[in-house]
């Protein structure tokens, strides 16, 4: 019975078939978002959430400039608030649960009210837990949050609150989130978490995942392997490319040279044809540090949109909103040019270089590519494998409702 199938299915063969229509490219990000800054955060924990712009990202997921702790905010920035253009929608799956990933005890802060208003900085506060002295929320005061300034705002309702009052609240601790939380899964009781929630994207949002990205986590081998599994035959049907990173720092070991990055990729078997691997990181003119996987995912959406939703073109040699390569704090590496970047490309690593007066992604290959050692041409270029996924997904989507119908002569 293992071979029994009921429905439309797509299988990969050695050559690419004809292209069929598809609704569009859908990138799914899994990681940590500051949902603690959102009222009623419970709906946005281990659940796929469609985000169409910056306003929806902050409304459902929150935002913090601390990308090291809240890594999904990196994706929100590049997709919805960058100088080279915004592109969406994306699907975000946040694994941070303020009910469990929180600091022990409560925080107490003295707030001085001026003209009935008080503010203080925090991106770890759980807004739903804030209590203000003997005042009642909704009667005496209202709580708001400024995502640009990273400030909690308390405004008086009716009679202006004056003087100094004590506020107490709980705070999240993002460091409590582990790789196991990112990997997640599906229980026998039907509870979904982490990458297991990718299986909810189609039935709950009517979107077919095309790309999987876990910025800040995909350099962990167990997460990378789980991403490959999660992106293969989602719901038994859909296939998605994985965008992953080689770290610039692995534990206490620096991976800040081309030779070290190439060796790390081989040693850790980041060689799936279903993945595109990036190194190093990148920095923009505001000091923000991006993972290559996030930039690659963003650019795939841009390029696909320019080709009527068909992934017929690689994101390689396309401009990205950064100004330099980044090799980690304390690294003495000042960077490399296109000629040396080709050494990375020859080993299936996509990088970034200054070329044609712009900073661009550089490398059109899948992670399986190895110069001089390829027997199957479908693994050479990222757009080849993505186009195969597109055709397979599109065929199944197009004929989904023809199953169990009578066959006509046509």
C-alpha cells in the first residue's frame, strides 16, 4: 500500500517539462519574532501568518532592531522596508512563545507621567502582562508601542495621570529558544510547531510554499536537514527550495575565509540539490547585518515577479541593499572580489561582491554543484531546480479538482 496514491502528484525526472501557470512565489520564514510586543500574541505563536507589508508585519509579529535575538525582523526589513524595493507577500512562522520563553520573575519600573503620558524603552516586555499601580487598563490608561523608537507608550484615559507610578511586567527571553523549537514537528494530537507548521500554509492560507528560510538558524546542521525534509513534498505534493547559510562563526571557530567556508560546507554536507547555500553575511549603510539566505530569498521573489511568477532566472548578479561583506565581529578579513568569489561558486556557494558599480549576489548554482563533478545537469543552476518545482507544483495545483471526475476524450 506504500505506493498507493490518490490525487495529482509531481515527480522529478532528468529533464524539465513544460511550464504551467502558478499563483506566485511564496517564501516561508521560520524563526523568532517579537510577538511579545503584540496584544493577543497567542494567535501568532507556531502558526503561519501571511504578511503583505511592513504594517502587517508589525501588527501581527512586532518589530525590533535587535536582529540577533529577533531574527525574523531581518526578513521584515528587507522585504518591506529597504531602498531597493519591497516585495511580498511572505509567510512568517514565529516559534517564540512569551508564555514559556520568559525571564523568571517580574520587572518593576518607576514611570514618570508628563501631560498624562509615560514612555520607556523595551523590546522584551510582554505587553499583555503590564500592570500600572492601582490603575485599570481600558479605564484609566491605554498601552501602545512605537516600533520605530522601540518604546512602550502609556496614555491616560479621561483624567490625566500625574506623578510617578510603579509598573510591573514580564519579559521574554529569546535565548531560551532552541534549534529543537525551530525544527518543531507535528504531534499525534495535531499540534504543529516550528518547521512542522509549513504543512499548515496551504490548508490555512491557500498558499503553496516555494522557498524556506530560517535566518540565524540554518547554519545549524540539524535545522538545515529539517528544512530539506520540510520542503520536500509538503502536504504530500509541494516542493520548496531551501535557502541556508554557512556561518561566519561556528561555536568558537571562525569561518571567515573562503577556504574555511568551502571546507565547512563539505564537512557538514550542505550539498542538497534542493538547497541554495550562502556565505558570508552582509552589512548595509545603517550597520544592519544580513544573512545571505535572507537576501537571496528576497531577490528570488523580485526576479520571479519580473518574469510573471516563473522562476526562470537566477537571483545571481542582482543588486542587494548592502555596502560590504561581513565576516563576524573581530575578523580581519577585508573582503574579496569577483575573481575569488568564483572559487566559492565552483563549490556551490553563493556569495556577494561589488560588481558593475553595485553590490550583487554572486553565484547561480545549487548547493549540490561541484565544478567538474556534475553528472546531472538539473543540479547545476538554481533556476533549473526551482523551475522543476514550479512545473510540478503548478501541475498539481491546476488539476487538483479534476481528480475523481469522469475522463473525457480531450
